[in-house]
C-alpha cells in the first residue's frame, strides 16, 4: 500500500515538474488565472476565483487527455 502511494506521488511530481506539451498550455493558463485571482482584495472572492481556476484546469486537462 505504501509503495503504491509513493509511486503515485512520484508520478504526479514528474508530471508537475515536466508536463507534456499538450498539458503545458493548461498549466500556463492555470498560473495566469492564479495571478488574476491573487489580485482580488476580498478573501472569499479570491478563494472562489482560485477554485474556478482549478476547475478550469481540470476541464482543460480532461479535454487534452480524453477529448471533448
């Protein structure tokens, strides 16, 4: 069980450190979105904007990996 969790963590770290070209656009968009969210003054609106960024990222990755 521990080996599986460690392996999954290493694979995830590898994807984050060196994303495939298809996912690089999603990651860049996520970073830009986080930058826009960070400029929001209200904590709750900033938090909600960050969640929206993450949901958009998940949708982008899904579209890149699976298709529409």
